[in-house]
């Protein structure tokens, strides 16, 4: 079980700092099957929904079993972005 923490920001080409993306949808999918991963709020004890939402500072976190995942921000929207972890 690993803890993953990330942040979502709206970035402008002319700025080094971005503006926090509040309530961004963060979906975690297994890389090889595309199925949604089981997420937890603590070390494998309390399950949480998938997707999760970023907070007022653009931060999000979850625990997930060790493995390879795609973290998809705003899945299905024009602003969708995919990160591999």
C-alpha cells in the first residue's frame, strides 16, 4: 500500500506559479486494464470513492495498492490530463 499525494494547478504560459484548481476530479485507473483502482483514505483500512476531488488548495491524496496506475485529471472533459505513476 502506498500513499500518493498530488496538486492540480491552472498554469499560464507567462507565469511560474499557477492558481489552485479547486474540486478537480482525480480518477485513478489501473494501467493495463483501465479499471478504476480501489482507493483508501488511510493505510488500506477505510475505502474512499474513485474519483477523488482536489481541496481548496488544489491538493489531493489517497492510498492505493502497489502497482502501475494512470491518474486522470478531469476524465472525459476537454481539460483531461493523464499522469502515469
